[in-house]
């Protein structure tokens, strides 16, 4: 039986009717049309579905939508301001961290969480922060370079 819930996604409150067993990634994609969050393993292992819940990265395939009412959810769509990309997204483009693009939304969200908590991470801290996100294309070095570049730019060391 469906229940009416309110989700705050990217600063907007959405009233949706969902079955209590529906995961957040399903509701984001199927009910809200936010297709940037990817579905892959449905086991919380790959990081493709990573979103921020109250500023912390979470595998949205493991979270029931009904359990995140009263929380702030941010998806990849919430990163840009219209056509203007976030500096993290710009750095990923500039440094070749996007190849097939499937892991990119989750990587960007994990990066945002890291930089919000630690604006000047080391390469090791970057690798630890993205360790829950699998990428088959880049070999990760371009991703690490992107994160460090945006970190240095924010510090004024560009």
C-alpha cells in the first residue's frame, strides 16, 4: 500500500506516493525524474547511486525513501546552478576524469562530501573518500588529480 511522503531533494520539497519498500534511488529516478543518480549493483558496492543525505555520502540503493523524510538530500542535479557547473564538475572535465561517465555522479557527490569536510585533502585522503566508488575507465588518477586541483584552486593556489 502506497504512502504519501515528503522528500527534500536539492532544496525542493516533493510530495510523492510510494510503497514503503521503495529505495531512494528508485524514487529519485522513477517518481522525480532525476536520472543523474545511476543504478548499478543494488548492493551498495559500486557507488554509482551515491547521493548526499544531510551532507554525508550514502548509497541510495540501500536507503528506503520513507526513511529519509526530514532530511536534506542532494543529487548530482543539485550541484550545478542552471548551466553553470560546480567547480568539482569543471575539474572533472578539465582533467579527463570523465570517460564513460557512469561512475561520475557518485564520484562527484563523494568528492563534494570530502571537500565540504576537508577543503585541503591529501591524495591519500582523496583515495580513501572515493574508495566506495568503482570506476572501470579512468584508473582513478585523473579523478584524484581533479579533486586536488579543485582543492588547490579553492585555496587560491591555481
